């Protein structure tokens, strides 16, 4: 069914602190490796220690060290914000001061028309413009000051990869994932301690804080016991 | 030969940045584990990130994360200070304001007499006192305010475990190791950022900064590439 009713939410993970979607993350850890994906049992006393290589946030848990992928964490946060707006039919939109014309290939243009409804639902205001061009007049507010043309083209590209017409849920999930990925803090970005703290707290309030929208782990865990073992203590 | 000449140094590791003594540390890492003992090629740009579980210092290297065992690091530092003093026959000694009588078992007393010369060389001023007691009048200054009686008894205990009479080098090494171990910062000790920085810098100036006097690794290394792999990036 098309999503036209706020009462018909996307079929995405919704219970907090649940298992990650792919069980393989867990089985990797069971082979006795040091670094294992962390499944949050509950948010316990976590303390931000600092940043590694401008890309990872090091966090102390009572049991050991957590390494958080800052880029993927922000993807998750954005994704959930967008999803929430979508479910409430209130994706905040920003009108562009200078509407953005984009020339498409014919294939792209046909796909734009095919997915126009869902693209609009996800917060894009895009109109056909001439024979195979479009003009972007509004984008999801969450995008901030991004490269809208590139995001829109990436989105079409992603939707074109479906062989059969995807379900509306699949389309919307792809839109959200594309948008979230584009707008996230990139790796190699220094963060202030307060920014790391905010990112962690915001992430812990999302529905699936242990995986990014693509299903990759957000936290790696290295237990204090394991560190001691490796130190031969 | 007995060590009576400063020109006959202890046969201990002396070239900086050399391989750790036990090759097994290295082979462990080669089995594809995440955490591997770090052999310093040279002290590159290292940055202290913070402390984990009041016991480990997290350090950024250009290639990834280093985890330093603070207790073992200080053992190494003290050990080298003592060794240096010993080689120069200048182990600074502190006289005890209140000389400390210690009652020994007969076996302990015999061992004390057997190793009296080396014990004195290492900075202890201990005299027989009655039938099988001793009185400690001075200790290596590096000991600070330690539990001298316990250190002295540990030392005897350690020396008694040799089946054959050990070489003077072995005796002295055992004394240094016992002393260094006792006086080191314990694990579970919070450190200020400046204290972590000082500890790291002092350690890097020692002769064998990658192993503690017992031969255990001081640094574990977790490469940034490995973290990315584990994040499935």
C-alpha cells in the first residue's frame, strides 16, 4: 500500500536497543576477536574520552572502550529525523532562494517521473522543466547547505538500480538513506568535546543506535578484560 | 664477573627502539588480531587522547590508536632510573628517619646474608640485627614513601626462588624489577592530562620503551585501517 496515512508507518526498526539487523556482526565477535560490534543492552554510564584520527569518538563504558564511527552516527541521527518527519507527514522543507535547474538524461527523467510522488513525500519539491530537465524548488530542511543537485542525482541513480518497481517503503528508505548519508559529518572532521557529547546523546535517543541506515555497526567494543589479556596481565 | 666497575654494565637491553625480548608478542599480532603489541619504530607524533578505566592511556599515532599500560610504563621508567644509578654506582639512597627492624625466617635471613652485597649495591642499607632479624636504615631514593618492609621481603622471596646461585646480573635485575614494580603507579589511578603526557614522554626516553621489566608489552596498537575494516567501511 502507498503510504498516504500517517497511521501506516514505514516498516523500519522501531524498538529501541534491539539487536542489529544482521546477525553476522555478532558472530564475528564470537570468533574471539578483540574488536566486536557493540549491541547496547541499555545506555549505561558512558563517558567521552576523545577523538581518534578526526573520525572516531572514543568512549569509556564501565566494561571497556567503545569506538564510535562519527560519520555513520550522524547518518543514523539524520535518517531517524527524516523518517519521523515522514511518518508524521511533516518533513520540514526549505524553499531554495534560487531554484536549481538540473538537466537529466532521458532515463533519469523517466525515473524522476516514475518516483515523483515519493520524492515529494520525502521533502523534495521538484518540477519538470522543459523536455528532460527538472527544477528543484525545495529540499528537506535537514539537508542544510548541501550540494542539492548531487544529492538529487544520487537519489535517482539509486532508485534506477531497482529492477522491479520497488515498494513505496523501499523507495522512501532509499531516499532517507541517501539524504542522511550525504548530509552527515564526514570522517576526518575534528570535533570539540561538547560536539562529541551531543552526538553521542542524540544517537542514544534514536531507535536503532547500533547500526547506521546501511546496517553497518556504529560502535565497536573492546573490553577492558581483553585489553588486560593482551597485556598479558 | 661481579659488578664492581661502572664500565661493566648490566647485560640488559640497551639499544633504543629495539625489538621486544620475546618474539612471541609479535607472532601473536600476526595471527590477524586487532590488538597487537606495538614495537616503536621511532617516536612519531603521538598525542595523548585520555585515560581508560583509570588504568590505560589512549594515545593517537598517525597510524591508529595506542593503548599504554600506565602501571607497566612506570615500572619501566623506574627500572631504568635504578639501572642507570646502579651502572654509575650512584643509586641515590634515602636514609630512613626511623630505621625499620624486620624479623625474618631463618631461610630468609640466610638468603639475606648470601645476597647482602648485591642488596647493598642496589641501594638498600640493611644490617643484621640479632639472631635472624635485620634493620633497614636506608633504601633507594626512587622508592619514595613505599612499604619498605614488604618490598624487602618480596625481594628476598624472589631471590630465594633461584635454585642455583644466580649471576650478579640476575640478582641485580631481580632487585630492580621488584623495586620498580612496587613503586609504580598502580592501575586504577586517575591521571591528569599533564601527568599522562609526562609519563609518555619519560617512557619514550627509556631504553626499551615497548616492554616492562618483566617483558610484557607496554603498548598495544590498534590500526586505523583495522578499525575501518571492522566498521565494514
